[in-house]
């Protein structure tokens, strides 16, 4: 009777696993390899199977599992040639897992041994020192590679990686290193990548050297660009063209072309976001919504997804489609479900849509949800003010009084931004006027005009002007021409975007009522 753990049974699992891999049934292959790994058979013929299993796991980016399998393989005391392959793959797994310290130490140990993988390990050790920022150790291993007759392409790759790493870290030596690489290896297939990196440095300098970046990108295009260089060049071209202040249509075309040619690129979500923003800015809300929604659908876990959903909803709100508001509510609700930074902004926007649809009770319920939550103060102010606006819009003495109480609550906090305080006071004054309390309304308008609050050294002007013109209107209606003129003088003296309007009104009032000074 055959024992289940005898070597032939173990080899059968190994070969079956190979067949499953070829057939594309990776889960079944993983199970067979796992069974093989945990067998009690300790034959010296088993380590090659462990090595193959580890290679399989590395291909699936299960690096820790691969390293553990290789550790088990070492315990079976494989022959020297196989052990060398195990050690090399283990170092590779650490490297791919971005544990550069462990990987580099392992590669260097292999590099200075009699391993058949020594030269490849020396190359990888040099690369590892670059990632660790150890320039001195990199130069030692690079020099050793040169002395051992390392091929020119390998040395060129290391020199380029050194320059690209310097560029990524903002090292001032990066530009010189890239230019030196181009001089030393002008025929290297990756010279186009150096040109693109130089263009990136020019573009990201302060101030940006846009023309230089554009010319350098042209050099990259002329250098038979690699796929990586073409991708980065096409990506950078979008931002260079936009920074040049050129034709917005061209920027859109560049973004669309990038997405057509480099769809799987990690830059694709950012490029699509730029395309969506450009459509939105042009008030092409249908195309903007489409692009924003694609980002959210294709990259639901990306940091851009929440913002994309939010602006897809804003685009739907702004479009003229038959069911656009219904779609906007669905999208805003998806933003809320993400429970991110825009959650409460989305709730406030949902409430605004409900108001547009005449569903006041639903809107009030949403505003109350915001007010009872841990939302930022800015969102709570938005919700509270909107509740006051609903009461004002509903009309009637009782609702006007309810609105006044809400606006008083908003205006009472001296630490609130003056924009909110002045808005609340202005709307309170309108309520008082609706209640025929003209004196109270005028007094409230004056509170805004007499407020000396400054934000960042500048007066809040939007509600200031609205309060001033409305106060002057009340005074004119009561034939108090000089008091009205005094307000127009104050508005004109501020020097804002409605000062000329105030001057015109002041001159008209003076001519009409003979208010010129002696």
C-alpha cells in the first residue's frame, strides 16, 4: 500500500501545480504548492519546487510569503548552485518589497562571493545604495562593477538611476548628472528619459522655465523615446501647455490623447481630473460629469475619487438634463457614504437641491443632520444660514422672526469670519424690513457699515456694499438725502468694485437735491 507522503506523491503535486499555472488556474496552483510545502517529506529533490513556488508568489507580489518559502527551502540543505538562486531571489523579494536595507545587504554579500549571480547582485546592490541615499557605497560598488567589466548598458542604467534619484529628491546635482549621462551615453536607448527628467526640472523650478521645458521635451521626442519617456513626456506636456497660458482647447486635446495612449498609466486619474476640471471651467457640464464619474468608477480607492464624485454631482446640478438633479442627489449621497472630508459639504448641497425641488422638509432634515454632526464649523454655518433663508423665503411674521433668531445666532460670535457675520446681519435687516420695522432694519445695516473688522488687512466688501446701498435706499425713501449721501460717500471711498456705482449715485443725488457743499 502506497504511503500518502512518499516522494512520488510530492512530485506529482509539483507537476500538477505547473500544469495549473500553464492553464491559468493560479488559485489551484497555489493550493497544490501549499500542500507540497507542508508535506512531511524532506527529500533534497524538493527545494527546486520551493524555489518555483517562491517565484510564483513573487510574480503575484506576495513578497513576504515568497521569503518565508525560501527560508523553508534553505532548511532542506539544497546544493550550492540552487542555494545561490534561493539567496538571490530572496534578496530580490526584499528589494521589490522596498526593504532596501535588507535587500542591499543581501545583494552585496552575494556580490562579493563566488556565486554565479555575483555580477547581477553587484548591480542590484549599487541600485539599492541609491535608494538608501548612500552615495559613497554606491560609488564603491559602481567602481567594482566597472573593474569587473560590467557591460556598458548596465553601467549606463545605474548612472541614469542615480541622476533620476537625485532629481526625485530635489538634489541640486541632478541637472548636471542628467546632462553628463547624455554626454557619456548619447546612443543609450534611455537617453530620452534623461531629456524628460531635465524638462521636469525646468518646469518645476522656481520660477518655472516653461520655454526651456517645452524645448527639452522636443529633444526627448526626437530621441526615439522609450515607453516610459513617452508616457512622462506626454504627461508633462499637458501641464507645460497649461502653464504657458496658451490655447485651452489644445490642453484638452493633449489630455484626451494621453488617456487614449496611456490608459493604464498611474498618471491617468490625475490627467482625467484635469480634463474634467477644464470641461467644468468651460461650463461643459455634461462632459465634465462624464469624466468625473469615470475617475470615481475606475479608481474608487484613489484619493481623487471623493473629489471626483463631488464635482460630478456639482456638474449634474449645473446641467440642464431632465433628470440631472436626481442624478446629483445620488452622487452626493455616494460622497457621504465615503465618509471623507467632503461628506458634509455634500449633505449641504443635497439640501440645496431639495430646496430647488420644493422639498423644504427634506432640506431642513438634511441641514439638521449637518448641525447635529461633527461637521466643520464652516459647514454648520452654511446649514444654519440656509435654515434662516428657508424661513425668510417661506414668509409670514412668525417665519421672519424665526429667521431673525437664526441670523442673530450666526452674527453673535465675534470670532466668526466677517463674511458670515455681515451676511447674517444683512439678511436680518431684510427680515426686519419685511416686518415693517424700517428703523430696526436701518440700524442693522449700519452695524455692518460701522464694523471695523479686517480680514487679512482687508474689509469684507460684498455684504458691506449690499448693506450700504440698501441703507441708502431706505434713507432716500424717507427723504433723508444728506444721510443717504453720507453713506454713498463711504461706499465710494472704500475703493472696491462698486465704488464707481456709489460715486455715480452720489453725484446724481447731489444734483437732484442740491446737496453740494458751499
